[in-house]
C-alpha cells in the first residue's frame, strides 16, 4: 500500500502589523482555532471522552501517538500474529513514521511492514459523539484562565454542537458560530481574525488603523504603477531594438534567398547545357544511323542494277514497249479534256514551282526544344532570316536560318509557352520577342540580351494566343485566354484601310476572328468591340483560324478558314455565316495556313495530331498531297519560310529549290523543314 505525503503550506509573513493591543486580541482569539480535530491528525482522546465511554475507544487507540486513530490503518504483519491487542495506527502517524523509518514497522523493528485500511474501525470512530472542538478548546482556555476572563467581563460566543465525528467537518466549515473570519481589510494588510459576531465591532474600533492601511496600500500601488511604467518604457526600448534586429535578419534572409535563387539558376543552366550536349550527341548518333541506312540503300540499288543487267534482251524489249504504250495512253488522257487540265492547274502550279516536283524532302531538323512546339513565326530583318518558336518546355528560342543555328533562348516563364511572335512595334527601336504562357502572363524580351523588358498580368487563366495589330505599326496586341478563347487573328490589311489614321482604339474597318472552346468561330469589329457573326458547325474546340490572303474566285475573298479538335478544316463564307467546304483529318487539327506560292491559288495546308500535313485544293475540293510524319508525332504549328536563292551557295544555309520552305513543329520537340 502506498501512502501519499501531505505538505502543509506555512502562512505568509505580513509586512503591516496592527497595534500592540490588536496583536494581543488576535493572539488570544486565534488560539481557539487550535482544536483537537483535524482531517488528517489523530483525535484528542480527552475531547472524545467528554461524550463517549472509554470502552468505545479502547480498540481504536493509535499505537504511535496513543490518541484515537484518524483514518485507522491496521498493522497485519505476520510477525505480530501472537499479540492479542488490535494494532491500529492513524494514517498520518504511519506516514510520518515511514518517512523517518523506511520499510520498517512501528510495532517491532523488521522490514516489509504490512498494513491495510480498516473500514470497520473507520465506521465505529465516525459514529462516536463529540462536542464542537472549538467549543472544547474555548472551555479549556476558560478553565485555565477563569479568573482573568471573569475580570474582563467579555461576552463569550458559544457553540452547542454535539454530534458524530463524521458530521463534524460539515459543521466546522458551514455552521459553527466559533469559526474565525478574516478582517474585511485583509487585502490592505490587516491580519486580525475573529468570530462573525465580533467582526463589525473590530472594524468600527480600528477604523483609523484601517484607513492608514488603505492609504499605505494606495501609496504602494502608486509606486508600483510608476515602477511598471518605467518597466514598460524599458520593454518598449527593448522591443524597438528587437524590431531593428528582426529587420536586419529579414534583410540577411532576403540576401540569402537571392543567393539561393542565383545558385538554382546556375544549376538549371548547367543542367540545360548538359541536356543540350546529350541531345547533340543523340542527333549525331541519329545522323550516323541515317548515313548507314543510305549506304544500305545504295548497296540495295547496286544489287538491283546488277540483277537488272541479267535480264534477257527479250524482257527488256517487252518492258520498253509497255512503257511506250503507257506514255501514249497518258498523253491521250492529257489532251482529251480541257476541263480536266484546268482542274489540275493548281496541282501543277503547286508541285512544279522553280522546277521542283513531289515528293517533299526533309531539309533540316532543329532539336533544341524538349517538348511540344506550340508556335512558329518567320522574320526577315536587316538582310537576315530568323525563326522564333515557343514550347511546352517553358522556353522561347530564336534561330538564325542563314546559319541554321539557335542564337537565343528566353527562360523566364513558369509554364508552357503557348505563342511567340516578333514584335513589329519595336522593330525599328530594339528588336523584341513577345510570348504568351500558361503562367497567365504576356512578356516582352530583348532579342540581343534575352532580358525581360515588360510583363502583362491582366489574364486570370492561361494565355493561349497573341496577335499584333496590322494597323498603327503593331501598337496594339490582341490576346486570348483559356477562360474561353484558343486562337485569334486580325483581318489582313486592305487598300481601303488607313493604317495611320485610326480611332483611339484603332482598327477602323478591321475585324478580329477568334476560335473557342465552345466549338464556335466568332467575328468581332475592332473599332467598336462588338460581335458581328458567329460561325457554328464544328463538333469540338476550334484551335486555329485564318483569313484568306487572296481573292478566292469561289466566294469573292470573304473567307475564314478554321481547324478544330473534331478533325476537320472548314471554310466559312463571312457573308452568309455558313461553311462552304470541309476537309477531314483522322484526329485534331492544331494548325492551318494558306500556301503562299504566287500561283498556288486556293491551297490550304493543315497539320493534325494524326501525324500528317495535308494540302487541300479549294477549287477542286480535294486533297493534293500528304506528308506523313515517320514517328507519327502530332503537328502543332506551321510556317512557310521564304528563301533567297542567291544565298544557296553558303554551306550553312538550307538548300531548297523552292522559293518557300515548309516549317512545322511537333509534339516530340523537333522543328522540321521540308522543301
């Protein structure tokens, strides 16, 4: 059994004292509180015997203090089984004994004392009748100081309680008339205690002393307030110093963040350079593989030629006759119908420019991008030819087509670059690139330094497309965001449009065409920003729109071309709002362009996610030619590049017999040039 130790807290010393007479009264009345009853100590035997018989308490005497045991505990050690008397001790007495004699026994010295609470003894002791212990103490003082008390003639307060011990605690706490109360002025320093009946008399008799205590308390309180004010000022000063220290710490922290960002940027640059080196090695490896394939093809061709030489003279003669017969049939078919010759006129113009014929040949591959190439644009400036590209790898790159190399890279975006354009407005000042990104920003960059010049943050969603105005030298920029718009296009310049004298917004007589996630193509008036026409017919989002650049005879030039995720290319008559032609791919159409050849007439080029680029004859309403991507990569951007034939002798330039080269970007990150 474990017994907890009870700690008694001593009373606090008081700084203020009453007069000598007051101290004597306090001492005299406080002795009444020293009573034979305690919650923990054993009970005074003389106090109990006033109303009880000796026989009632003989078996409950504490073995240690010889008084009536409080919270009796019975000693049950095996060493004392021969003793006739009941060995009972009070709980507090046993605790005190065990504190000074650990693991010992109060009856006889031995280890491992055994004991337990005696509930039966507790009930008998609780039923013993007693008088009020305060009254008992007062009677004892009266008997020892009887004459002195009679001389004073003070009126005594008495308590007539007679009841059981188990009822005594409630009596002392709530009912007893002898219970001493603290003076009302104890918070101010008065330590006097007395019965409730005498408390008011004390307050009246000591009113001056109490007033002095209150005055002293107020003075002390004022001094404390002054002390606190001084401490507050000190704390404020310390707080200001701490604030300055925190500011210095924040500045140091900002410097550390800047250094960390620079370190990260350096790491990123190193990683990019490593990736570039790896790609260069991969391209070199692919080149070697292609060379091996060419050598194999040459060997196959040599083998076939040797095999053909083994043919008999008779077989060769038959073959020659068959070829002549076929040529005669073809010549007859060509000269038989004038209408058929007119229908094929576009095809001949398209395929025989500068003496070139089908099929198209791969001329060059740019492989610096790491993911899908969303955007391409060509620029001729100061006698040089450039190409800019935007990619899912968050970069914008500029290529010098004269030397077929990348000359600049812009890496400030935090998401994919959806569109990148050369800025016509800054062309005569400092050439710039404008880019739109999934990070909701539009940024301008210096081409020479690759530093950012300006950022537009107006959009709340990804910016998918941008177009510079054909009027006011490109001063205005139109942008479309993922909240609905996928592509935008300004109408081409017209001889009726005065590009220098426009309204405040600009663009009198111009329109904007937009393609949207809602499957529609919409036409807007630039000057008053009102919607003019809605073209409905696509079955999915519209990703690309183009105005016709020439006067098409079929509809008088009022044509808009659109490509959609529904796999179709549609031509719309602006006057009627209806589509007039539909050309179909096997998957989404991401990019469309009008073929810029002078004699091509109405030929449209479209790139699709099915890995094909198709050429469509509008007049004949049929497909002219198809380029299939070897790896089946989806086509995301198209651009026709004009080349000057006088520069073809340069070993770094792209060799093409056409005046134009087809350039496209795909989702494998490569930019390919065909001619």
